[in-house]
């Protein structure tokens, strides 16, 4: 009842605000009269748990193919997806897992991974997922923060999981079980869970839509270690409804899932959205150019979810000409800004409608989506029930001039509950219901939003997020390093790569190759210092001790 009351009050507030701003948006001139609203009508956000919302959709499409593993050819119908989700939820209950427990997934994309994303919340269990390329130390840190009770992993990643649990990283973990997505002697298998009779499935699970957490994906961690983002039932169901209205797909559309399920986008915008729409979802464990194109051709994929490096590949690589991609009706690119030249070349070369979207783990993760035909250079307009404003960084004063840049702030029912164990960080990011994105942008006269820069110092390598503070923390563990700073530098092929500035300790003569080897032993491959290392006498900082990354970037650009 509390969930319904809260949801009703919040929806009323957003609806009133959206109605006012929408009408004003239609006559945008040289000044913004108020906050930017969505061009779409408000939706009645359902007061349902995520499993309740999705299970009803699965029943509508029970005979359709839901999941296809492209490499093996295995597939499940929606009827089978629901049945296996019920069995897994029941089996976990029998193993002693209860509502509110947390299960971590450390794996690459697979059919069983997708089903787990439905089974765990159906059992009242919270999902947390980690990057499958993490080192044992990085994984252990995530397990410690979330207090996960169980890890689900693949046989190939099992050594990383076991090392994370037994090595001395000065990190405590609470893991009781390891479940493998494949048969490994001595370990529980997902196959065994899928053979359960379903008798312990919690049919009458009581869910507080506002306070019960579906998933704990991780934020970028720009000012420290990545934070676990609490996504409740309310925000996830809301964003699925917003996407369903905005994208207007039909059950006959098919998607490809090569973007990882551990990311909020892969989890929600791809997997949950496909489940909600009765779509066929074709999985690949990683991006392999040939397999990716072959899957699009053979499975007649109609909607592509891309990140900029994938779009660049499709524009530049000659092998694309060897495949028939005529079934693709639309592509959506997100995670990082897409250059206008690449955007235009993609459309002209492939004759595919490519639009951009914008969002963040903490808000959506899809909150602004461009319409067809694309407005080159913009991410589009807010999805239903969503407000957007531009404020002066630092002062938070509302910017009313069209085309004037400032920090993008957003408000809507897809807002996270907060950061796990970090109310201070939550209060710094969310103020009076508005999330401060840390991104710089402006609103054009036509009401489209343009992203121009970032307040945050996040490095985006192939659309994967790298926190400079994360790498700095590792560098400072080296016995010969006194101080360090990391910035992202431009890279035409991958977007950005990390570059380190290092101050040696007195009388120490550590060389770049030694530091590179040290880093490779401590961080995931995508975090390697591909931008190189420069030794310096001091790291530029503010009086309060904050690293002046802008100064370092300017120095690099001058020297290059």
C-alpha cells in the first residue's frame, strides 16, 4: 500500500510538471522559458514489481522464441524462459536464500545469464553483476561492498572467483556458494537448479516497489571507487514503460545482445526490454566482428544496440560489405558521444536509421532518445515523464538561454533509490529529486539535447568506463611511486585511453615498463595504461588537494 501511495504522489508531481513544460517547449525561441519536458504524453507508471510486470508479458508471448545462443544454436521459448526462471528461483529458496539476499554474477553473456536476470528478482533476491574482465582483486572489492552471499560464474572465470575468495586482499567476503554456468566437479551447476520442481517458488512474494532493490550495478566511480547503484522495482518498471512507448518496437523485432549483461544498459534496455516486448534476443559472449555480422544477417536482427567503437567498425571495415544487413531497421548508439562524421557515414553507407540515446546507470539507464529521422549531433529529447534542465556548474542556477552550456540535470520516475552504503554521495548527486549528471550540454532551439563535455573525469575506452581514481589507487600501491594522476587522452580507434603522470619516490628509478607490468598484474585489460606514462616532479593540484586534470590534459594537447 505504501508503494502505491508513494508512486501515486510522485506520478502526480511529474505529470503536472511535464504538462506545463511540454506546451512551453513547443515554442522554444532564444530563451528557455522553463524546464524542458518530454514531447511525449505522460504514462501511467505501473505500481508493479519487475517480475510481476515481466511475467505477464512472458505469458502473452509464450510460443515465441525468446533467447538464441548464436554460437551453439540453442534456444528457449518464452514459455521455457518463465519455467526455468521459476525453477531457479525455487531452487535458490531451497538452498536457503531469502528476500533481500544478494547474488553476484561474474560471467559473459549467455542464455542462462539472461534467465537469471529474471529468476533472481522473482525469488526476491537482489542482483549484482561485475565486469567479466575484472581481476580477482577487483571482483573481491565488489563482493565486499555488496555483501553478496553467492557467486554465479562460468567455468572459464571460476579461477578468478576462487582467487577473489581465498587471496589476502584485506577484503572480507560473505560468499556461501559458487554456482557454475556449466558442469564443474565439486560445484553446484545452474543445470541442476533448472531441474528443480519449482515447488518453493514464492508465488505471493510481497514487494515494496520503492524500497526493495532489484539490482546493484556499479557506477563509473569518478571520484573514488565505483559505487553500487540501488535500482528498485519502481525505477526499473518505469524505464521499461518509457522505452516501450518511445522505441515503438513490435514482437516481430529481434535484437542482438553483445553489449554485456553486467552493464545496466545490457541488463535493462536490452534484456528486460526484450522480455517485456516478446522479442527474440540473440546472445554473443563478446564482440567478435565476424560473428556479430553473421548473427545480424542469419538471425535477421532488426534493432541494433551499439556503442561508438562498434559504429566506427561498421562504417570503416570492408568486411561489412560481405554481409546482408538489410533486415536492420534501426540502430541506437549510446554510452559515449558519437562523432557527427561517423553518424552521417553510418546512415549513408548502411542505409540504417541510427539515433543516439543518453542516460546513466543512476537514471534509467535510458532517459533521452533521438527520434527517426536522426538529428545529427544530438541525443534527442526526454522520454515520457522526464524533465531536463541545464544549470551553471557550481551555482546550480538555471540556464535559460538556448544553446548555452551547463550541467545537465534530470528528473523522473526512473531515478535510482540511491548509492549503497553512501547516503552522502547520494545527497551530492540527487538534490530535490534532480540528478546532477556531471555531463555538460545544452538545449537547441528545436528542443533536442546536445552533449558537449563532461564535468566528471570518467575515461571511456570502447564505451567501457574507467575511473581515474581507481587506477591512481593502484599506482600508489607501487613501492617506488610517491604520487600519481590519471587522465583520459583522445584515441581515434577506441575513444579514450588512460595516461598516467607519476612522481617517483626519492632515489627510486622505476621505469615505465616496470609500472606497466605492475598495472597489468592488478587491473583488468581494458584499464591498461595505453596512453603511456610520463614521469614528473609534481602533480598539479588545487589548494584543497584535488588533482587538476584539466591542466594535465592541456599539457598533453600542447605537447602532441
